[in-house]
C-alpha cells in the first residue's frame, strides 16, 4: 500500500518585535489563519514595549501607557479578544488642570488645543488679555486653506489664534502625547481632526465647537483593572503564538527560493530562522537597519524619524500627608520652564488604584500618582540618577500643590528613545515607506512610527500588516485565508 504523502508544513510567519503592535499582528494572523505557524522575536527580556507594570509600595501599577482611546474600537476589541473584557474600566475623572504662571487653573475645553468656547477660555485665566484679543481674530479672519500642504500643528493653530494659545494650550497637550514640540509636529499626522476643521467653517473655534458638540457620550478613555501592562501577556497567551525573548534579530535576507532568513542572537552564536513572511514591528531605526539590504529606499526614509526620551516617576504617599487636589492631574506648558511636563493623580483617575492603596501601608491608605519628565532634544534633563529625577518632581509638586513630604516609595521608569516624532511631511514619508515595502512579497511593517502613537493606532497598523502578509501568502500559493 502506497503511503500518503506527508501534509506540507504550514507557512511560518515571523513577527520581529514584541511590543503591542507586534503582538497584535501575531494575534491577527492566528485569528484569521489558525493553521499558520507564528513566532514573535523580541530583543529585550520581556514583551510589551511601552506597556509595562511596576511596583511601588507593594502596589502594582502601570509605569508606561496607562490608558487607551475608547472611542476607537481596535484596542478595546483586542483586550476583549484576549479575555480581559471583565477588567475594562473607564476613568473616574479626567478633569485636567494647567499649572501655568505659578497658578493651578482649570483646563479650558479644547479639541487637541483648539479652543471650543471663547468665554470658557477667557474665564480660565490661561490666556492674557492681549492673547485673548489675538485669539478672537479667528472669528473674522479669512479661512485658512492648506490644499495638500502639510504644516506643523503649532503653525496652523498660531495662524488662527496666535502664539499664546499654542504656548499655553497646545504645547502641554502635545508634550504629554508625543513629548515633542508643537511647531515641529505634523498637523496631518498628529491631529488630522484639527486639519479637518478647516473644511467645516472659516472659524476654527466654531468648527471645533460643532465637532465636540456632536461627540457621543461614550467615555474617551479606557484602562484595565490591575493595569494596562497586563494586555501584552494576555494577547500572547490567547493567540497561542510562539514568543521568544532575548532574541535580537541582527539580519534579514531573502532566500533565493523564496521566503526569508533571519539571523538571530549574538554574533558569536548566531541562529538562522527561516520564514515565508516577516512583519517588522520594531522602532523606525531598527526597522531601517533590517531593511538596509532588502528595501534601501524605505531605509533612508525610516532613518530620518527622530525619537524623544522621557521618564515616568511613580510615587506613593500616605493619604494624611498629601494635600487636597482637584481633578485627575495637571499639564505644564514648557514655556513655564518647569522640569515635569505632567502629573496624574492615579488614585483619583482610576478607582482600582485607589482601592489598591487602601490600608497598603500597615493599615494606612496610600495615594499613588505619577509625573513625567522629558521632551524631544531635551535628554540632558534625564541624564541624572533616578533619585535626582524624583527630587526634581518633588520640587515641582511642592510649588504646584504644596506637597511637603517625601514619598513612602517611588519607581522611575525610563523610556529612552521611546516616542517617535511625526515631523512635517510624516504622512507622505509613511506612504513612501509602505509603497517601497509593498514591492517585496511577504514583508510588512507596523508600529508607532507610522500612523499614531496611541494603542488603537498601533493595533490598526498591525491589522494592516497582517492583511498584507496573508494576501502575499495567498498570491504565492502558500496559504489560503478567509
């Protein structure tokens, strides 16, 4: 009896990078083509990237991203698919303040820094009388038309409202998201919703007011009880993919017969991993290095993407020692020359953090909060020991809210080169990168360097990369997927 031929081995797809983008890409591949063999190679000792948990005073909290946009479905859908639906929560409060000119004032309503209420802007005290007079010109100025042109966020909003609105409102908001500078960040890449206002009304304030009035009652943000840092491991476990840590990919090359060779490990003991397709979910410069021989055009574009460094300082204080505060925290305009750029009262923002702190210090309640320090090209501020970063944060908190005690415990998480900067022209740059990569079958890229820093945007780019890879395998006759 003639034996049946062995079934062909399923195609192997390697995802390089174990941050949330890489893990989401791997999960998407397995969900849509369950028989695929998928391996994630992560160079560091742990997966998760900028989603990470740390411990302060025995309380486990996020020391990276702590929330995700809830009004886009990609991130919350990923959490539900990973079995975390029962842990999804929304902030107890997201009322932010501004610490500016030495005073704590309420943040007036804005759409990414664009004022939506002239009276509230005036009553907030954030903008001077001369600044308010300049901002009011938005109502009578001719419409701003960009055509296909890209400009910086700062240029666009200063054109409509003047310099002070950029310095006092836009800069602190973008500093919190990008750790960058409004006059360098691409409007089309970072705040497309603001660019879209130009087509709604000649007055940007009026258009922003209309846009926010139509906003649904759905909460803006979501998090996870126990921390967003749980998401990477949950995604990896639910997707049933092979995850390898401490696995640095040093080289990527096409095989003569099709597919890819990846050189993994140290130069003294390299390992060659073969794959039919590859997804690069790595930062721009690492991706540029791996594509240098394969897609040199993309390498040149990616090498120009700059990154900012920052640090998150998490501290725990006894409730009885902590001064009375309002809202979920405050932002700091860089023009005020402070060291911290933002502070979050985690105990007020997240009910689960407050609960975790109850009785945590030998029966006494602890309040956990965090501060962030660091902006693009200001890395010198971070070039000190952890203890000095904590001291800088405490000095600013003393001036801002009257804090006069040291924390019971603290944790410093440094994110060196962690946040890509979307310079003017970024959208076109990404388009050129993807066009070049698309010419090479079985290769795709994804991550925060492309379509947005937020978790939903990263997941969306991962889904796109998975689609591109599966389509390529279809065309090559390697695999058929739904």
